[in-house]
């Protein structure tokens, strides 16, 4: 079962993070949180674990309009927000991978028509953002 939308780009890790933020903003998403998994692993598990995961950040992206619609329909959906977008690159990789949660996952968990509409809109926006990255 695939639960992410994924693109791989020939940009550096740092440039990919920068461009990911930009293409998300172009689609109405702001980044609410940023979790540096490599730094966390290094601090909590040691350098070997950090090196094994490589460069890895989770961006918590949110489109306030879509979040409002989803939470108005089902307040419990807050457990699935914000939309996580991962930027990662292994130590020996020559490309960077960007993965976003597939918004259609929400539809599998809810029977609400309003949630279905929000998921479709979020899906269109996230795909457009990733397509913009892939085109570079």
C-alpha cells in the first residue's frame, strides 16, 4: 500500500529543502514545524544511527483553509495534521527524495463528503508542488 506521493530530484539536500518550502507556499501551504531527524538521532542514538538515516527532515505543512474545512467536518482529523513532507538523502545518494503524505489516506479513514473534498483539493495542491520540484 502506497501512502506517499514521491519525487526524486537532482538538487542538493539543502536546495531541495529550500525549493520544497517554496513550492508548498505556491500551493498555499506554510511550514508549521521542522523536525531534523538526523540531528535527533545523533543526539539521542549516536552518530552511527544518524549516519545510517542520512540527511532527513520532516516538514509539517499546513494549508489553513483546507485544515479549517477538514477540522470543521471532523475534529478528530487533527491527529493527521499537519501534512508531513519528508526531504531525505542518504550519505551515498546523488539525488534527494521528497515524499508527502497522500491526502487520500484521510478518505480511507472517513466517510465524510467534506473530508473527501478537502483530500481531493490537498491532493491536487501537493501533486502540483511535487511536479514543480520534479521539473527542475
